[in-house]
C-alpha cells in the first residue's frame, strides 16, 4: 500500500489460487475455492491500490512438481526480471508453508542470475524475534533476529487502513474478527511504523 501510494508500479504475483485451502470457509478443496480466492486476491489488490494482481494458476501445494520441470521458474522469470524490487517470503516461508518457500527460492534464483545493474533488489519479509509474543496465532511463525532486518518500508495511517480493507476481502481464509483486527494488530505489535525486511544478497 505504501509503495503504491508513493507512485510505484506494484504488481502482486500469486503462484497458486489457494484451491487446496484450508481456511475459514469450510469449502472443499477444488476449483470453486480457487475461484473465490482469486476474486479475494483481486479485491485485496484493489484495496491496496496496486496496479496489477497476477495468478500463475499452479495447483496449491503442488509447486514442487513445477520446480522439478522448470515451469515455475519459467512462469516467474519475466515478473522477477522486470522488477526493480522483489518482496517475498524468506527461506522460512513465514510459517513453514512449502509453496511460500519454493516461490521465495525460485524468485531469488532468478534475481541472483541477473548481472549487476540488471539485478532486482530482493527483500525477505521478517517478523522480528520477540515481536509476536502478544499474538498467539503467530506462535508457530518463524522469526528473524532483528539485527538481520536492516531494511524497512515505512507506512502511514492511510496505509494501515488500506491493509485493513484488503484483509476484509479474504473471507475464505480468516474469520470476521481476524479480518477486522489483523492489520491493527500487526501495526501495534510487529510493524510499529515500518514493515521489516532483510536483503537476500
């Protein structure tokens, strides 16, 4: 939200539509859930003010197959190569999600292969160690030594409001109370004025 508000062209790229769930909806895995989640992602992107939301359409939880045959790297290549800045999960995938880890690894692989001068900057989002204690739902999430989180993207109240509005879009993933409070909770306990990142290289 902050980058878009400041005038950057922001594209969000999803590797999968989230068709395997689980989440809050109780919907079975499959195409109907994936279709709903694609619409939720578009809704969230609009709320954040981003220019484009892209879904590569790979099966949720099946990205390993597309790492082995090279199709994930091929699908991500142009998005990464054209970027000045890539924000992605770190090696931990946030909470260990295998798809998050694979997308991070492949995006990093693409960026590191580019020559200096054409190489996008890659930043891994991180939760500073000690910052999640007051948020029990994040107990199993990975944390990062704050000394490694040398980069931050500052935001405003306007951006928190946009993040809150975006969270409201994800009705199949989070219950109403979580959707209503997640942005404010992260703002108050983890972000505190800036989202924390560490450089990939």
